């Protein structure tokens, strides 16, 4: 019985996190903006071509004359790129780590709550102590 509850909790958490996959790009873009990345819209054919040539939906490192640059390209979603420096990239990594910790805590709390619902075994939680 306890195993069924744990399996149900894991499936529920998987479905909840699976829903986050569709929002993943938006969440990542909001984290990039919060970290100090600058959003650049691809509003000309030349910019669109450059944007599409970049690896999509991942942060790539580029060395520039005026310092390091980190670029996140999203041609299919926002038709834009997010550009950041070392400080923005470090801030993004901190935001991402904090978000991962929060998601792990939420999943752990859900699993603990599901396990606690079945603490009484086959007799249920309201069984007198002498059973």
C-alpha cells in the first residue's frame, strides 16, 4: 500500500515537472533577464540568419574584444538572443541553483506528504492502538 502511494506521488511529481518542460524556455528566459542578460530582438533578415546559425536554447560562450560573452539563442520562441557578461552568467547560475533547490524541496515535501497519508497501513490511521 505504501509502495502504491509512493509510486502515485512520483507519477504526480513527474507530471507536474513534465508540465514545466513546456514552460522551460520562458522560465529560462526570465531567469536570464533577471540575472542581467540583455535581450536582443532579431528584427532584420541578417540578424535572423545569425540567430538561426547559433546553437538553440542553450548558453554558448564567446570570447569578444571587450570581454567574455554568453549567448542564449531562441529563434523558434521569442526570435531573440540573450547576451550577458561574466557577472550576468554567474548570477544566472546562482538563480538556477536556487530554483533547482526549491523544486527538489517541493518534490520532497510532496513525497513525504503522500507517504504520511498511508502511515496506518491496511487498518488506516484511526485504528486503536491494541490492533
